[in-house]
């Protein structure tokens, strides 16, 4: 599994913590988007766009890929990422939702809030997201309809 990770200035520490965790677990972190610890303030839609473009390119090469975006709340990243066709992003604050956005919504990006979540909970949420798989079946047509919304609205 390949990962892309990204954050704005409100999520740098959590992005770095979870990026290290992913690598410790043996996953490939192909690229990291967003500022380093310089205190530079950036706009989260720009980071979301850069990460999502890289993720979609990787998916197009048939590489199993997931994205992690962190901002203060996770919400701005999710709102931004979901504007990009092919991206299904969920802002999550609990493990059950992390499981469900994979199983039912086939999410390919998880968004977390550094100002909302403790580091242990964030790690558990990410682990649960990774360990869960899209269930397919009746959820397939619903996920296809999500993509249709972007094209037909
Ligand atoms: C940045 O201050 C903050 O607005 C951002 O990290 C995020 O919480 C937006 O949704």
C-alpha cells in the first residue's frame, strides 16, 4: 500500500507523527505535502489539491494508494478534497467511522484534525482505516452515484 500524506500549518505535527507510524508499519510514504515545521502558513485547498492529484496518478497506475490529510479540524481538507473527481474523503473523529468510510464509501482519503484529536486516537483511527476494505455489493452503485454527482451537477 502506498500513502501520500499532507497537512497545512495546523496539522504538521500529526502529519509527521502518522507518517512515521506508517513507515514503521512498513508502508510506503511516497510523498509528503505541506509546510515543514517552519511556521509557514499555507492554504489547505492547495495542499489537498496537490495530494489528490498525486494520489489519482498513482491509482491510474494501478497502485493501491491511500491519502492522509491533516488540518486543524480535518474539515477544510475534506471539503476541498471532495471537490476533486475520483476523490472520496472523510473527516473522521472515531474508529467506527474510519471503518465505515472504507467499507461503505470506498474512501481513498482520510482527513484528521490535529486540534481535535489526541495522537493515540489519531493513530487508532488511521490504523482502522487501513485495516478496513471496501465491501462492494450494494455499496458499489452508491459510490458510482457519488461520482455521477460531480459530473451531472
Ligand atoms: C487553519 O488555521 C485552519 O483553518 C485549518 O487548519 C483547518 O482547520 C480548516 O479546516
